[in-house]
C-alpha cells in the first residue's frame, strides 16, 4: 500500500508539510458540484446515488489533490434510516417532523443497513477509484447534534428546543441519544468494512452545552460509539470534532477515546499546543480567512503551521468551507501549506 500521510499523522507521527483536506470540500463553491446537484434532483437523492456521490466526492480531489477524501453524505441519514421523515428545503436546510417520546420509542433500526447500503456502495467505489496514497474518511454526526435536529425539526441558533427537552425529559432524551449512538456506530463500522481508512464524528453543536450537558449528552454517547467501533475495528483512527468545546477539548479526548481532536478556529494556538501534547490535532483555520483571501489567509495559515507544525497535525479549516469562497483562495491555501518550511 502506498503511504497515506494522513494515517501517519493519526498514528502520532509528525509530517511536514502536514496533510491537508477541508471540511465540506465537496460542495457549492465548485461549479462542477452545482451541475451534478441539478442533475441529482433532491439533495437526499444525491446522497443516496453512489454514482453521483462518488463524482462529487472526487471533484475537489481532481482540483486540489487533497491528502484525504471524505465521503459525501449528510449527518441526518441516520434518523432517516431509523424511519423519520427528512427533506431539504432551499434556503431553510433540513426539515423533519419534530420527534416526541412516542417517536423515540418507535425508532426502527431493523432496516438501517438496507437503507444505508447506497452509502456503503459509495465508500467501496471511492476506495477503488482514489489514488493509493490518498486516505478515505468516513463520518457521521454525533448523537447530540443529530438529536437537536430530530427534536426541533430543523436547525436553530442555540439548540434551545433540544436542551429544554433534555432537561424536562431526561430519560426519554437518554433513550434517543443511545438509539442514535448505537445506529451511528454500526454505520461507521460498515463504512470501515467498505474501505474507509479513518472516521470523523461531527458534533457541530457541542459548544452550546453546559458542563453537565457536555458530559451526558456530548461525551457519553460518543464514548459508547468509539467503544463499539473499536470492538470491531480496534486500530481505526477516529477524529472527534466537538465544535465550540473550548475548555472541554482535553476532557473530551480523554473521556471519549478519540484518536485526534478537530479544533474550531476559536482555540488559541497556545492552548492548541498543549492539546497536541496528548495526540494529533486537526484544524483550525477560520473559514472567513479563506473567504477573505490575501494577507488574512496567508497570516492564518502561517500561524497554524508555525505553532503546530512541530507535532502531529492535519491542516484543515475550523469548520466547513462556505459556498461563496473563490476557488483561487483554496488554491492559494493549498500551495502555501504544501510549500511551507519550518
């Protein structure tokens, strides 16, 4: 097997220049993605069509030769596979019927893998088509973040509906998180079976939780997911991305067992260096620097490389790329990282 730089870093090695990929690297900033999206019909149709999902996953690889491709899908395919309705509305994002206690008790995992088979087929095809030195990342949403959409029925600014539900109905909420965690772990296991080299768990809304909520709703279900995945695939590296975790990042790594931490852009470099002493990091350029380009971009890239380049680092954004980023800004970022010296 050709050497995959990303896997070397996830194994604890320092590689410089570091491997680079971008969260949401397959998406609306690429004109070729927009063309496929029109052809697909709905966004969900695109996620469940292996031929088209492979194509959009490979599009940024052709342009930028990133060191890793990440499966094109969505975090909400899990509730969809559990029998919940799901649609994506232009300008409004994902929409679902809000779940209640009765709905939680009637989640049906019996057709989980049959529903998600197109995703597994996408992973199999990607592993065949990607260069041997390119890592393939599988992913899912963390139970807390997925549950916020299931309870509110849509995205909200501070996830107040889910927090309120959890406080008022703690036992039902625990059942929901446990159900999502169990199905998500099975989903990740099948992605590794199909050819994924590494996994990422996205917890985009962990930053809105208080300390107790972070322990019970963010870390506890992710810890169970990691345990289940490692029972089947003991050596698979897992990147945890608890966006907005702040002072809880170190505790998150130690309590969940993830291999690497994905940092959002608010984490100071001094704190990031402390976190790097415990293992690999991924991140954490502010996506707005990528949008701005020029000096703001180059300074942001330099700061991360000079601060974290002496340890195990995967260069990435601190969250997903925004749709209006000029392609030449991405080209400039990749060039700067690839030509960097310490």
